[in-house]
């Protein structure tokens, strides 16, 4: 505002957001050469101290402007983040599966299976489109190798290529899903030494109902792989893990035991499995222990495997002399065996009789006999527990182990009896339409009977070995040489 006298007095400052409140006009620096003259009758403006500093200084004005802009932008950014998080929360849904969970392996195997299927369809399809748009885009793979070396020297190996750590995408029933496999490198799982891992599946919220069906499919696929197969588990630290590939089940009747023995054990196990409530009502731990004892090669291990197969159970194989197995681990393993499994401990006599001896490198087994008894007793969980022990020397076992509650049914699985030898023989060659088979069988039966009376026996394993190498006639002939004094 300049007056007519040409003396600059006051200048209005634009009334913007920053200067609001500074209503008093603030005098500005007069134009050079002019002396500011305050008119006699004018009321001198009374600028506040802060106002005078801020309003006077263009730097401050610019600073405030910038600050305001910053505040606005930060607010907008926060709002954007908040909005997108909220949107993601509302629109997306994630499912985390850790490798502690059974579904973890199922899911990875399922994904690997889908990749294979997709690769096959892409290869067989002529359409360029189906080749260029893979159903699953996995560029980081990891391999899970299952290797099994058998006693006879043969081995089998299976490479399973599964999605490796990283991000993968796939489509399931028309919905895209993101799979993030992450590995925690800083900490390991106690005992097993495996790193923690998680797989996170993310999809649109509207497709959340696909998760259960996807997991169900993965489980079904895993079960199908095991169908008709026997899974043998071994202890890894304090965990049970499948050992080798699932094996083909052995028919129960292919293991020929003495008359009635097989039925006796089978019926006992079935009766036990039917009486869960009975046990619960009486507060008795729902467990049953079996001891199969007898000479080597009589079919103890084979019978237990065939029985597990016929019941649809897995076998948890526990070696008591295993290094690193201490009382506490044994206790944990026995109380945490997988559902529907038989715990099998072979050669229980050896585990404790050799305890005083040390192995070549001076290692001593650290499962104590009392620890073992406690572990057998302590299996008091509500879960059913079927425990099978085997030994060649029942006489070496401590009576404390064989008492009911620990061993509820002990069975002698002996060398071949006359009828057993005949049944093994006829069962072995029955596909060979041999008319004289029955007669040859009778011959073998009476041979075993005669030798038995002279205190000489033959093991079922030895008979089986001869049958494998010979035809029926030669086998009966060769069997004469197999008897040993017992
Ligand atoms: N009763 C049987 N019926 C059919 N096959 C048998 C029988 N007994 C043994 N065999 C055969 O002999 C082999 C050895 O049997 P298995 O390992 O079951 O004997 P085991 O009693 O467990 O011996 P060990 O006491 O040495 O462990 C197997 O190949 C099995 O098929
Ligand atoms: Mg055995």
C-alpha cells in the first residue's frame, strides 16, 4: 500500500495458509533513498515479535511452504500404505504352512506333481499357447531325493523336484495363487537339525474356499502314493520320518507260521484295536505289547511287516542300540509315534546285554534298561500303541520286561514244523500246475517230522532259500541237507 506521498509504508502480505493470523500489516524495508516517514496522524502498526521474524523472512516462508508440502505428502503416503494394506487384507487371503505340519510335504509333492502333469500336457499339446503359458511357473526348484540301499545290494532312487525357496505362481481351478517358500536360516529345529521352513499361499479373498480343497487334493495324492504300500519310519532325532520308499505290502498268508499262531496274534491285535473305549473306561493305558521270540529266520520280522500291512498300519522301527539314543529321546519317541503305526524294536536282548561292551570307537549305548522299561510303561497317552519286540534269546530277557503290561502276549515263532514246511512248499509252487505237488508236500512233511524227532531242525528261511533256487522235486531232495542240530 503506497500513499500519494510516495512514501512506502506498509505492504500487504498475501493472506495464505502460512500467514493466517498475522493480520497486522507488517512494515517492510523502505525503498532505497526514501526515509520512512510515519504520518503524524497514523497509528503505528504493532507487529508481534514472532510475526515480525517469520513474516519478514522469505526463507521462512519458503521453509514453511515446503514443510507443509512434506506433511501433506507424508500423510498421503501413510494413507496409501494404510489403504493398500487394508485393501490387501480385504482382498487377499494367505495361508501359512510350516514344515512342522504334515500338509507341508503333501503340498510340495502336489505342486511337483502338477508341474509334471503340466509338462506332459505341454509336450503332448500342439498348441503354442499351452506351451507358452505354463500352469505353474517355478524357476527355483529344489530336489528331495529318496534313496534306498537294500541288503541284497540293489538300490532305488527317486528324485522329487519340488518348488525351491522363492516365489512361485500357479493357477488352481481358475484362481491364481502365489506360493512363497521361505527358509529360516538363523535357527534350526531342535534335534533334527532341519531349518524351519514355511510355505505361504496367497490368493484373492473370494477364493479362500479353495485352500481346503487344495490341501485335500494334496493329501489324497500323498495317500494314493502309499496305497497298498507299507511305510517304514525310523527315528531322526526325536522325530519319526519315512525311511526309504514305501514298500509293497506282503500278504499276511505268505508268512507261514505254525498252526494257529498267525491267527492268534492277528485276533489279539484286532480285539485290542476294537476295545479303545473299554480301556478308556478303566483308565488303562491303551497300549499292548507283543514279543515274538525264536531262532533266526523263522519269520518274526516278516510276520510283523505283513501284519502291519494287512491292518493298514505303518511301522516305526526303533533300534535301541542306535548311537545318540538316550532315555529321554526314547521316551519321547515312544509317546509320539505317528497314528496307526506299530512300533517295532528288534533284538531287544542284544540292546542291553551288549551294553557293557563298547563299540570299536569306544561308544556306549546310552539307553538304560530302566529307561527302556519306563518308556514302555510311560506310553500313557490316549493314542493306541502297538509295540512289537523280537528276540532270538528270550531266556536272556529280564523278567521285568516280560511282565504283563509291558509284554502282554509272547509267542514262540519256531523253526519249521512238519505242517508249516508243507504249507510253505505248496504255497510256493502252487502256480506251477504240478500234479504231484501234494504228494511232494507230504514227503517234505514227513521228512521234517522224522528229523525233528532226532532233534534236528530246519529254519523257514533256509527252506525258502532252497525253494527259490530249485523246482519242486529238487527242492524236496535238497531239503534233506538243510537240517541242523538244535
Ligand atoms: N514263516 C515264514 N514264512 C514265510 N517266509 C519266511 C518265514 N520265515 C522266514 N521266512 C523268509 O525268510 C527270510 C527271513 O525271515 P525274517 O527276517 O522274517 O526272519 P526273523 O525271524 O525275523 O529272523 P531274525 O531273528 O534273524 O531277525 C524272509 O525272506 C522270509 O520271507
Ligand atoms: Mg528279524
